[in-house]
C-alpha cells in the first residue's frame, strides 16, 4: 500500500481528523496545523465538531463562518451559533453546508471577497459516535436530488472527499481495548463505505515506559517487604508501569489490525494542554 510521509500527507488539500469524542481530535488537528504551518504551508484548522472552545468568537455573532489568524501561517475557522440555528430545520443540511464550506476554503482559486487562499485545510471532524455520516452527507444529497444545483454541488463535494490525492483522513485513538476496537471499525468504514483515504492513525496519550523488567521485579519484591508511605509509592509505580505495559499491548494490537501507519503521541503530564505543549507534540507527527 502507498503510504505518504507526513509532509506528503500535509501536501493534500484537505485532511480530516476523526475519532471518538475525547480521544484528542482537536489536539491532533491543531498539532497537524502547527506542523504544516511550520513547514511554510498556509493552513487553516476548521473546528466543526463542537463550539465549546470558541464562545469568545461568537460575540461577533455574524451569520456564517469566521476565519481567525492564530499564528504564522495558521488560521482557525469557526461556525457561528446562528448558522447552527438556521440549518437545524433540515436534517443533513448543516453537514452538507459545512462540508461545502471546507471544500470552498480548500479551493486554490476561491472566489470569496477578500478570501484567503490556503494550501491546506484541516478539519476537526465531529465525534464518530454517530458513525461516518458526516462524510457521507454529500453522497446522500447527490442521490436524493435528481437534478439541479444541489445535485451538482453535492457531487463535486463527494468527488473531492473520495479523491485520495486531495483528501486524507487521520484517525485518533487511545491505547485501550475498546477505543482500539472502535478505531479498527472506523478505519474500515472510512475506507470501504466512504472511500476516503485513511493515511494515519495517531495513538494518543501513551504513557512512558519508565521501568525496565528488572526494575519492576525489584519494585514487586520491595513492595512485599515494606509498609507505610514507601509501600504506597512502590505500588503507585507498579500500577503506572502495568498501565504503560497494557498500553503497549493495545498499541501492538492496533498496529496489527489497521492498514494505515500508526504513529504515537505521548501523554503530556500537565493540567491543561497549551499551545506550547501542542507545538511539542507537533514535532512528533511523523
Ligand atoms: N497527548 C495528550 N496528553 C495529555 N492530555 C491530552 C493529550 N491529548 C489530549 N489531551 C487532553 O484531553 C482532553 C481531550 O482532548 P481533545 O483534543 O479536546 O479531544 P477531542 O477533540 O477528541 O474531544 C483535553 O483536555 C486535552 O487537553
Ligand atoms: Mg474536540
């Protein structure tokens, strides 16, 4: 199978970051954006999944989408609350219009007034709890609409999503049994049902392996001989080491069960990930 290097992944025009809620999609989308921007690509990260981080933007409350410059070569795009309200009435319309907007932003010759041109659009996709429906919306509309502009537009969007040279997907996973199973199923759905190229799987938040096997043996025997706070510390160390080992097993399972290359991202031990931490993660995106 053809596997693009990360710089080639970022050569695509549209990269969709997907996975279950809470796995780190927004973090990975931003890290990919920072990696691309650092390579000189004009990049925009589009958050279509939720609006929890973006309330400050809504104070401007205009209809439509807002493009905001975040750093050198890096923009972010948010959807306004009014937009959600307007499209709530027709099932699927919100998704169709959102994908249409991503597509428009990704056009090298976009015709919007004052429209910025981007080399790369990264989509922080909705959580996949409801399957891959979001990406299938264009096909659904193309099939329903027999003729006319909606059909033509939906077909153009569909053709863009399944174009493996222009559009790619990255799945974010966590090193636990169920999330690994879900990732395997998601890759299959994306590949077989949507026909989008899955170029990467990011195993996120992997604990470091701090202890060697002899270390663990020493800890175990020390644990049996000690009491009090020291014993609690040994047990905590053993518990973390077991967790790291269990994660490695899930990593091995994932690598065996998915087709796309798997890359790991470390768990970052800070109370709240900030741009600096995500910049560090971005260096390991390959
Ligand atoms: N590698 C990591 N190390 C530590 N915390 C992380 C890591 N990746 C994500 N997080 C944290 O986990 C939470 C969920 O991540 P987020 O990217 O918002 O997930 P999603 O967009 O999939 O819901 C956030 O608080 C984020 O800061
Ligand atoms: Mg998110």
